[in-house]
């Protein structure tokens, strides 16, 4: 029974990263074909996921409720995780390549390492410093790359927005950790999504109102379903299950599979190219993340996977 549960947990984590990886190409599909703006698309996925998170509430035996003094900290979690991280990320992804965005999201664990050293007073070893430098060089190479299919300076802006979203998620990680120690991941995500939805609503309403639903084909509706249900709601559920049955460090290790899935999907469906420079940059980012997080994953791995498009 225990072996079966662990197998399900591993499959759930693989599913989480596969779903997240698929989101990169789906978001590019919708924004690239002008079916929906990035903010309008974000309102849909956050709103639909929020509905399902609250549906789960009615099936829970323990009707845990938040305390009044926890409301402001949870709003700050929603601000950094949804209003800033998600909005910057999906806007950045709409401007850059899926391959760029998927690789740059790996900077998040490195940012957590820096914050941990600064705020949590963790020691920055030579191994971690080397990892930070290697990954930073890889990110610079990736952002500075030029390709025949590049739409111009928008790629640089998109890459920088993705990096900014990683910084926002780092602060979310610091803010949400106490809640993850006291409550279940689903409980925390329900409230983060609730407050986050209302924070982004004024920013997303205009683009949402411009979506021409009448032009959607069956393929478009299927893609929208994949983005909202498996790509957002189920991805968070599977990740929470994986963390519960295994541990945060194991779940965090699966982050390395996400760019691999994302690159393969983008190359097949979006015809994006994996140039030699991208391969070198990717190898440096992977190596840097591995070195900088080698000794701290067990204690400081993110309590939930970084939410992606």
C-alpha cells in the first residue's frame, strides 16, 4: 500500500510538471493568435481554479478557517504569488519564447538561496556562490541571444518580466512558509487564489471583455480546458499530494523535468528552435541551480511548485 502511494505521488509530480510545461505552449498559442490577451487568459485560469478549490471545501471534513490576524499576511501572499508573479510571468511569456521562459523560471530556486542567505542567515558556501555565478551567466546568454524568428526587443522585455516574476515568487515563498507549516497546501492555495483573484480582477477585466468567444473552435476550447483544469487546478493538487506523500525536496527536484517537457512541446507544436547557444545557456542554468541548492533542498525547498502559466 505504501509503495503504491509513493508511486502515485511520483506520477502526480511528473503530471504536475508535464501540465505546467504544456501551459507554456498553450499560452503562446492563445496570445500569439490573438484569441486572448495574457491578462484576460490569467483571469480565466485563476477564476476557474478558484471555483474548484472552493468546491473541494464542501468535501473536507475539517472546515478550517483563517484567523483575523492572518488575513493581511495571506493578502501579501496573494499579491506576490498571483498579482505580481503570475501577471508578470504570463505577460513576459506572451512576449518571449516558451523555451526562454521555461529555462528562466529555474532562477527561482537560486533567488530563494540568496534570500535565505540574507534573511534566514544561511551560509553562502563556495559551492552555492559558484552555482549563482554559473546560472547568472547562463541567464545572460539566454536573454542576450538573437534568432531569425525573434520579434525584436520584446523578447528581452519578456525575459526580464519572467525574471521579475521569479523575484516576486521568492518573496511569496518567504511569506507563505509559516502558513504551509500550520495548514494544508490546499487550504493555503484556496485563500491565496481567493485574494489573488480579486487583486487581479481590475487589471484583467478589460482584456477578458475583449475575448471573442464566438470564434473559438473545438481545439481552442480543448486548449482552454487543458490550461485551466489540468494545467492549473490539478497541477496544484497533484503537487500538494506529492509533497505530502514524499517530501518537499523530492517535489522540488522534479522542477528540472519541467523545462525538458516545455522545450520538447514548444519545438513540436510551436516550431521553436533549440540553438547551440540555448543548449549552452540551459546547461549552465541547470548546473547553477543544482550547485546552489544542493545542500539546502531538504530544509528550504519551496512548499509548492512555482506556478507557471
